[in-house]
C-alpha cells in the first residue's frame, strides 16, 4: 500500500499556482503566520486548500510523491 503525504512544500505550490518557488516559500510563511504555527512546523494540504480557496481534490492531484 502506497502512503500519501499530507504536507505541502514550496515546489508543490509552484506546480499548482505557476508562480516561482520563492513565492511558494512566502505563501507557506503567510499560512504559518495566519495559523499561529512556528517556522519549523509543516503546512498540510488541507490548510493550504483552505487558505487559497482551491478545492483539496484539485490540490492533491498536483502533488507528486
């Protein structure tokens, strides 16, 4: 059984939005700040989907393990 990851990374955000990887890092920082997370804490795909308004199903189809 193949496991699926739940965390999203800047490269994933780049693939989804078409923006630069640097923009992906900025967006992750903004999400962490909004959620009150510390810099070392991960952002989940669900949190990213909620923040951007993109459906979770759409987000997960762009994630490559």
